[in-house]
C-alpha cells in the first residue's frame, strides 16, 4: 500500500530575550530606520549564554508532539530529523540528544545541514522515509541559535538574524487526498556560489592547529546584495516549477510562506510569482531571519493567528547558504497548534 506523509502536529518556541532595533542601534553604527526600511525587522529573539540549539529544539518538538496528541515516550515517532546551521557541537549531530531528551527512545535521529533551506530539505527526506515505509511518524524540527555565530563587528548580519525553533509531526496516511499531505517537494543547490554565505573555519578545509583558533573564521559571513537577488530568483523558479508539476495554478494559492529573510525579498518573490502580497505570511518583523527555523515558525504564527485555515492551499519556499533552495505544497489540515 502507498504511504503519504501528512502534517499532523505543529509547534514552535522562541527564547524569551527580545532584542529591539533600539538596543542594536546603541551597540552598532545603525538605526531603527535603516533596519526597518531595508529589512522590515523590528525585533528578534536571542538565546542567553548557555542556551543551545537543542534547548530550543526540545521545546518546539515537545509542542509539536502535543499538537499531534502524541506522548513523550518511545514509539511516539520513528525518527527525529533536525535542520540546523548551529548544532550544539560540530560532532555529534544534535538530533539524537533532542530525541533522548524528549523521551522518544533509541530511534533514528539525524541532522540536516542546508542552512536556511534546511527545514524544506528535512521535510523532503522525512516525507520520503514515510513514503518508503521506513517510518510511520517523524518529528521534523528546524532550530537555530544564530546569535552564537554572529560577528560582533558586523552590523549587517547582526541586525538580521534571530534565534528560535519550529517543528512539525509528519504522519503516514494511505489517503493521498487527505489535507496535510505533502503533495510535492522541489529542491536545488549551487555549490559554485558557496562563498556567498559561509562560516569559513571549524571544518576540514581550515584544519585545527595547536593554539587558539581564529575567532574571525568561526563567524557567519554573507554577501547580502548577491544573496538578495539569488533568493528571489531561486525561490521563485523552484516554486513555479513545483506548482506546474502538481498542477496548481498560481491563482489557486491561498498562502505563500516564504523564508523570512527580509520583507523586501518576500514582496519581490510575491511579485515574481504573480501572487497578491496580502497572501504572503509575514513574521520576519517580529523574529528576524531564523534560518532553518524560519518556515515552521512562520507556519506556527500564522496557524495560531487563524490565518492558515483548514483547506487552504499553501506554498512553502526557502533559500539559503550552499547555495540551497526548495519549495513544497500542501493543503492545510485541521491542527491543534501548541
Ligand atoms: N545599519 C546601517 N547601515 C548598514 C547596515 C546597518 N545595519 N548594514 C549595512 N549598512 C550599510 C552598508 O555598509 C552600505 O553602506 P555604503 O553604501 O556606504 O557602502 C549600505 O548600508 C548598503 O548596504 P547593502 O548591503 O547594499 O544594503 P542592502 O540594501 O542590500 O541590504 C541586506 C542589506 C539587508 C543584508 C540585504 O542585502 C539582504 O537582506 N540580503 C539577503 C539576505 C538573505 O536573504 N539571506 C537569506 C539567506 S541567509 C542564510 O542562508 C543563512
């Protein structure tokens, strides 16, 4: 029997510390006016020292399991897939720790590294695990603590990024028409442009040597202008290709949930796709760019606000370092949002 992966639970978590543009303007040569007009961001949340990505992932995962009416015990799900750019450690992966702390037993647990597209890559592999009959339910999490990798001397990246986590439960169904079924996924990459978004150190290219590591190489760096243009093109083209493949005319879409990188990118994306800007879900103003957590955080916010209603046609699309990008479509299901 064929299996399809359907959205059955959704949850999110933001660390409590709210960082305003005014606070950043006191620290950098920037202003609320610059940040708001260039990015649309007004606030973001940053984890306090000692709080790691797994701490946020556990909270969001717990809420998604509760929303799916699943207990914190072995057998609740068959796998945990965690998308992150900011794992607790370079080795091992963070997902096994999250699975253990949620009491989910000795199940498959692994990280996905696709930067801001990570959640869509994780959604794709988790759906494929279900379609292959390898799992009945999978907890898919996007969690980040970008505040730990921001260069304190770089005002451009420091004002953009925020911390947070979002999670969904995917559940197997034999019914392809059930609301929530991930109807299609499109993924892509262009490694020839890896330098546009990079943390140069801490991997095998720049070997660890005795003595103190160069902190400069451990910071996140981005060429914003080039990334902006690539983001609009790649998200737009992958979304269009997917809509063609599943046979959804763009006018039939109810909501566009794009990677929350910059309000101007979301507006340009809506325009490129020919979607009314009103249909674009926006929470970048409150949370900033949360990378792999961006899409599930936006979904959680929009579902909690009653914007996403059962039966709506939803397009997800993301773009990030790698370069990587992707899109997914589904009809929104009935969900209890935690
Ligand atoms: N405050 C004040 N001035 C600033 C700031 C700041 N925080 N940051 C940069 N500036 C200055 C620059 O120094 C520059 O000054 P200059 O003209 O004297 O040289 C000027 O503002 C313009 O800088 P630009 O980089 O051209 O500004 P731009 O309008 O492109 O906005 C931004 C920069 C917000 C980064 C934008 O390019 C952007 O959003 N890029 C896309 C980011 C993105 O989509 N990321 C998604 C993937 S991220 C991932 O995968 C992790």
